[in-house]
C-alpha cells in the first residue's frame, strides 16, 4: 500500500468520526431519542423528557466529553460494578503500553527505519506515492548495526509490559477482595449447584437432597430448591439438580470444593451463579445432549473459521491491484483512476472485513449458549474467548499468511518454520493493519457512540409504541468489545518494532475508546449480572501471547537480517515471559476462581450479628426459582383484544 492510499483511508474514517460525533452531540439532546442515548438515566429517573423547544438542542456541544472525563473509577464501580472497572482498566493499560512504545517507536525506530537504504531511495518530493514499507524494518539493510536498536526496543517494551501486567493483576485481584467484602449478602454467596443427584425408588429428588445434606452437613445446611423445567406439553419435569443453600459463605465454599460421594459422578457440585445470572435453558438438556452439543460447537467453530477465509482471501486481492486486475480484467480501466485505486486498496479491504466480523460475536454467543454453561456470565466469557481467538487466527494469521488454508496448515505441521515465515509475511501486511485500525477502530468506536443500529431501530418502531411502553436498558456486550481491544493490543505489540507507524493510530483509537465507553457506562448500559472482574485472566493471557508472538517474529527477523547474535540473545526472552506468566498464574489466578477462607470467614463474622440476616435466610428458599414458572402478571388496562386466553394459576 502506498502512502496516499493510507491517507485516503484516514481521511474517509476521520470524516466519518467527525460526522458521528456531531450527530451524537445533537441527537442525544432530543427528548424523542432519550431511550437510545440515555436509557439508563431515563430508567433510573435521573433524566426526564423535556417538551419545550430549546435552540441549544440543535447546536453540537462537547459537554458530554467533560462529564465522561470527570467520572471517577469509584463512581464507575458503584454504578456499573467491577466488570466495568476492569473493562476500563484494559483501555488504561493499553494507553500506558502504547504511550511508552509510541515514544520509542515514533521518535527512535521510525527515523532509523526511514533512513535505511535496503529499499529504493525515498523521493521526498513525491512521498505520497512511496510504499509504506520505507517506514518499516524492511528498509534496514541486512547485517546493519542499526538492528541492535530494534533488539533493545523489544527488550524494553517486553519488560515494561510484564511490569504493568503484574501490577494490574495484583490491583484487580485486590479490588475483587475489596468488592466482595463491601458487598451486601447475596444468595449465590451461600449456595452451590448440585447435579447428578441419585434418587431411590419411591423417593423424590427433594427428599434425597434433604436427607443427604441433613446427614452430612447437619450444622450448616439451610435449604434447597429443586430445579424444574417445563416440557413441550407444559408438564413439569423432574431435573436431577438443585440449588443448595448453607448458613454461611464458608460452609458453601467447603461443600463446593469437597467431593460429596464415594462415587465422583454423583452429587457433583458447582459454584452457584447469581439468581439473575442463571441460564435456565441449560437445565432442560441431558448430559448426553450437552456432550454432543460441545462436539458440535467445536465442529461449528472449525467450519466457521475455514469459511471466513473466503472474505480474507478476497480482501487480500483488494490490497494488491495487480492481482485484482488479473482476477477481474474489466476493473483495469476503473482502477486506473487514482482516487478509486486509493479507496480500493486503502479503505475497502478493511471495511469489508469489518462488515463480515460484525456477525461473529452473536454467532459465538449462540454457540457458547449450547455448550452447557449454567450462567449467562459463563456464556459471555466463553464467547469472549471464541471471538478473540477467531479474530487472531482469521484476521491476523489469515491475512499474514495470505488466506491460504494449505499454507496455514503447513505452518502448523512445521513449527520450526514459524519464526522465519512470520518474519517474511508480517512486515508485508503492516500497511493493511494500519488501515484496519483506522476503519475497524476509529469508525467502529464512533458508531458505538452514535448507536447507529438502535437509533434507526427506534425510528422504525417508534410509530408503533405507546408513550407508556417500557423499554429495556441494554447490558454491556463484553464478549464483543473485549476481544476487539485485545486484538488491537496484539497488533500494537507485534508491530511496534516492525512498523512503528501503526502506534499513533492505535493511541488515537484507545483515547477515543476511553472517553466513549466511559460515557456509555454512565448513560446507556446497565449491568445485568456481575462476575467481579473474571475477564482479566483472559486479558493477561492475551497479552502474554502477544509478547511471545512478538518474540517469535523478532527471532525470525534477526535471522533473516543476518544478525545471529541478536537472534541468540532474543531466545531467552519468550522463555522468561512464559516463566513470568506461570508465576502470575500461581500467584493471582486462584483469586479469580474462588474467594479465600480469609475473606469468607471475615465476611461471615461481619454478618453474624446483623438482625437482617434472619430475613435474608428466609428468602433464600425462593431465590433460585425459574422465572418461566412464576405466575405471569398482566396489566389491568388491557382490552379484550389483548387479554390472555389463559390466566395464571393464581389468577
């Protein structure tokens, strides 16, 4: 890609960002759009529709930026929970990393690359027609001592990233403990899920649970709720699972971690999710159905990954006009127009890839939902994993390896050739990924602010709605946005020493996300459940993977550039990084799987003398009840045409 094509892409996306920001600043002030742009404030009674006309509504103003900037982390924690705080910490972490990497890349590596003489001489008078490769490490001649500058940069950034990762893991781990200790008593803190309950002939599941826990947990057992589902003919089915509650958090944790039966396939225990977080359709499937579903999900993910290579191959053709003209000869005359060729090579490829990627998160969420997870939060974290690794494999490796399935398979079969292959292909795709950051980054986050789909959806449905109709405040789609942040982090870490020109564009992206998502957490999204920061281990693992990938590419680069000493000294770096990761896994990861006895006992002692606990324990017996089995409440204002044919059992 030439410089002018990149500038065309930047210009188009910058214009779109300005347009979306301007439209948002105006449309958010219109009372008819409050349910799109401030649904959370509207639902909480913090914002009211004003009918009187005000000229200020038609003038774009940046006041929302100031309010979002002033919102502190403690306020975010109180209003949106620890998950929202962790999401914003991902952005802050990325800003810190790429500020340091940007200083090194732009002020040190970029001039070193630009003044190299491995490629053709740079024509300063006609710079826009030069290839972006002149700004990359490809412009450094083989065996040059300048490569030691890149070697030092790799070490400096690796150490800095590991330092930040350690501090963030420690910080979020401590915030989890603090968040738990400051929380009000919750049913899931005192409960476990028990599955595979053995039932004797003539005995009900409820009697079996009561007898077992009364006998083996006599002093701590409190109550239980047997899970019942309705069949297609509306009969209640006996599911061999129950939520069992205890008199203390420590007792529930002890029962969860302890094997309950000599037969480990009976009385299988799991941590109970929040009642509002339970994914009830899970309980309507048998063990065999869940096992088959997992196999089908694996197969579906493989098929989706292979099929997605089709648009990747097409995108690769668009980035290479010569190849595109061979495929489609009739485009030769059209592509000869300069502005059209710049749009085709600079903007269109990343736009097409972005549009195809839009369908991936909902597909992955659906696939995760049929895997047998017992809570929505587990489904979301599973979908987050799938979307991230799908994006890394298809967008990064798919484009780097030119979208060839056979090439990618051959690389997997010959691991020793991975560094050399990456060293050849990764720098060549730098220009594409810079354009991708601008299109998929800048424009996507601007459309998040503008909320383009909800806005046009409201225009279509608004004539059919009554002013008194309720609306639902949307939950934040972590499974969609966390993978995007982490993928851009991977691009920045792997390309900072190869093509540092990508770093300013990444910094702009993360600055936009910082302001826009703070605004969205305040005005738009409301938490439906809380994982207390359980997304962070995925973030940590993704960053470690990015570092090791960068080290593998560096080994290949220094080998190809005929600097064997640098290759030798880089080899210990991925080993040290993996050892660091293992230390963090031992040191912090247990805090994200369960709370310590120290926290549990301390919290139990605080609640011991609380008179409100008696009432709380009374409500525990009905905390876990399938909403589908609750009596349906109907409004008394419905006319005969909208009245239900069947009333509720209590009606």
